C-alpha cells in the first residue's frame, strides 16, 4: 500500500501480463465506507481527474467498478512536480 486517507487506499501495481512494464497507482474506497455520498464523491473525483492534463498531476489511466461494486481509479504512478506540500512551501517547480 502506498497510502491511505479518509476515503480510500492507494496501492502500487504493475501489469500482470509482462507485455510491457509499467507501474501505476490504484485507488480504492476503504471497505465499509461505501456510502452513497462517498461513492458520488469518488466518481466526481474520477471524472475530474479524467479532464485534467498537466505534467504536475498524475494522469488518470483507467477507472471502473470492481466485481463487488466498489469504484476504483488507476493513475500514473508519479506526477513530475513532486509532493503537494513541497510545491505549497515553495520547493516545487
């Protein structure tokens, strides 16, 4: 696991078929937190990320729903700009 917050967990993942190598971050809602409001918020976040295209923002690569009905999103592992806190403190690009 790469991290966790109030809404979900982010896991580091790699392609399973080895056609090419790529690491991604997969964000899932925490088990037991799938309220209607949380699901709406997560889907809005996924939609917003899909509309963004900037080198300092991790790009949305895919999204969907698990077999259990929980939404997920797959993002590029890294954004070029580093951590948000660094940028806010003047240490970013």
